[in-house]
């Protein structure tokens, strides 16, 4: 007995001195407090019957690092190795992957149940709301609506405080911090971007893409805003399409604005504005067109009648903001696509024109005969022909007019030659008459 006691004391002193113990080895690893070596034996941990991962039983307290083998199948624990993280038991993963045969949603939209290949059914509650410091669905949560997303249905909400005021809104997609935050009963809206549709409380069928896009449009419907701050200050407008950074900040209804800063101060309705920073000089213009602050239009009233075939009654201006005719141009017009009718002179002086071999200049007598029958000049389309074709090409009309002017000049030149010859003959006759009168007077005397 004395020898056993002395041996135990020596062993304990060795353990205290070196702080390493080897079982089955005399050279334990220097970094190990205990090393167990064996070729045909294993390490057997305490076998206990746990009651739940959150319960300490059958132990007295949660101790971080504690390891056991659980033998019970109860609550959320099954047989296997568990370690304690200081607050609950955590099951160690098995060496083989578990095959899931079914995965179904439960009545609680936050719960899912899966069945493994051995028939074991497990219910899980995946919480994807936050990863690290990044909010994925914080205050929105997984499921049809989320844990703090109001009472709507079939909404997809991602971002901090997204859709947090929903009461009955449905089929909305909100993504981005505070996107659709004040929406209560709006339906079928898509808000993508921080604070997009922020105060859109009751509007339906809006699509806002971009930070602060449509953020103050409380009740507007059927709008499409694309770009940072697009339609940001609008409070209740409908049926607008605004594309570009800060496009249509204050737009009315039924506007189409394309371009960064386009229509920034416009409050009217029914306008089409295209081009970066294109704006009207007046903020209250309605039913008007502006393309790049160069091409303007007014009276765009056709779409208001709801019939695509209705043609607007307004005018188009180039270089002028308030056109008064169907086409009002402030400046000169340069046109191409036609020829100058030099063939008239070529044919007259050379007998034939190389540029227009088929051209033939008619005499005044031929022109007179033609006009008596057809009631229009040769080579000029009649009123019925113009009406049938829906108009006449302006370049071609100018060419025909110049052709007739050149013909008039040639006829006038020919007539002038005849007049000059007749004048010469008249002068000769007048001279002869004067001489005859002189002879007659001499004879009378």
C-alpha cells in the first residue's frame, strides 16, 4: 500500500511539473495536456440522455467546451456527439452528408420541414434577416411578409425598415433601406433602391428604380421612374415615365421625360421632354414637346382621348418654343435629295439634255392646249394626284416650280426677241411713213 501511494505521488508530481499526460505513449505532444495513443482501442466519452439543446440536464449548468455523447431522441436532440458553447448544446456534424428527400413550407411562413433519406423529419426556422453587419431582410424577415413587415400578403421585402407600415398591401417587391417604408395598402409596386417609394402610402402599380426615386409620391399610380431621384418630389401624380437622374422631379400626370435633369421644374401634364436638362421656359406647360431644347411642339391632345388613331392638333417648331403653324422654323432650311433643273436650258440650247434626256419643253400653244384639257400645267401633279398620295415632296415641288420658272424665262426671252424685231420693223415703217408724208406735202404745195 505504501508503494502504491508513493508511486501515485510521484506520478502526480510529474503531471504538475510537465503539464502533459500520455496514455499509451511516453512522449506526449508538448502542446497537448493529454494524449491518448492506441492501435486497437477508442476514446469513450460520457454517455448521457440530453433533454433539449437549451436544457442543461442531466448536467447542472452550461459549460463551454463540455462534450458528451447523447443517447436520447427527444425535443430537438438525437443520438450523437454534442458540445456545449456555454449557452446550449450543439450537435457535431456526422461524417456523411444527409440526403434531403422532401422540403416543404409549413403553416408558419417562417418554418420549413425536411425529411432525410432515413425518414427522419426535421423542422427548421431559417432566419436570413441579417448576415454580419449587412441587412438582408432585417425588419422584413423571411416568408411571405416577414416578422416586422406589416399585415400585407405576397410581398417580397429586403432591406432595413422595408415595407414596415404595410397593413393590407399585396404583391409588392421592395428592396433597399426604407424602400416603401410608409406603404400601407399599395399593391403591385416594385421599389428598388434606398428610400425608393419611401412615402408611397396607397399608390398601385408603380415601378421605381433608383435611390429616392418617387420617394414622396404618396398616392400616384401606374408610374415608372428610373434613376437616382427620378420623380423624387412628386406627391400624387399618375401615368408618368421618367428616366434619368432627377428626371421630372415635380411632374404632373401623363408625362414622358428621358434624360438626366429632364423636366426638373416642369409641373404640367401630358408633356414629352427628351434630352439632358431639357426644360420648358415655363414650369406649367401642358401637352407639349421638347427635344433637346431645339425641337418643340404643342397641342399634344390626341392621347388624352384614349384612342391611338387620334392625331394631335398641335404644331411643331424648330428653334422656336411656341410654334404657330404645323411646321414653324426659326432659321434657314437646307434640303438634299433633288436636282436643279438645268436640263431645261440644256434642252433649249443644245437640243437635248444629258441630265434629263426625256425632258421636252413645250410651246405656249401646246401648254395652252394641255391646260384646257387637264386644268394644270404639264409635269405638275394635279390636285387629285396630290390628295391621293397624301401630299407632295417639298424638294420635288421646289424642283418642278423652278423648272416652270426656267421655262417661263425662255418663253419670255423668245417673246422679247420677237418684240425687238417688231420694234425694229416699226421704226423702219415709221421712217418710211415720215418720208412719204414729206413727199405728199411737197406735191400738195
